[in-house]
C-alpha cells in the first residue's frame, strides 16, 4: 500500500504492518505536496521586484496565522504546525532569493 489513498483507517488496521504502510503512504503524500509548495514559492520570484518583496514579513505572518487556524480546524496542535512551517518558510525564502538574484542581477 504505497503512494495511493487505498489504506485502512487507523481503527480498521489489523496489525502493525498495516499501520506502518499507511504512515509510509502518508509520508510520500506529504513529500509530494511539499515539493509542489516549493515549486510554487520558487515561481513567485518572477513577480517580485526586490529582495524585500521576496522576504515579505507581512506575508510570512499571514501564512503562519492561516496555518494555525487550519491546524485548529483539523484538530491538530497549532504549535506543532507552526514549528514545521518555521522550518519550511525560511527554506523557501532562501531558495526564492537565489532564483531572484540569478534572474535580476
């Protein structure tokens, strides 16, 4: 059961291998979605006129606010999600800065 949505719900798993297969599947999905997110953040450099626009602290704050609200709605600890995004966002900004500098310098 890899890389598809055909896995049992946690309460329907009959053994540890089914649980682990489902977790592995979900991990693959998370990685694919993270890659897609990075592709979009990288593409954003084309629409920004300065390094300040790439860093955009107002946007960062808005994203953090949104993900915490979404975490609460999904019944997951917003502090955990914020910690994850505090790793993801700076990475994306640095990658976007590299592209912006190569494009505009």
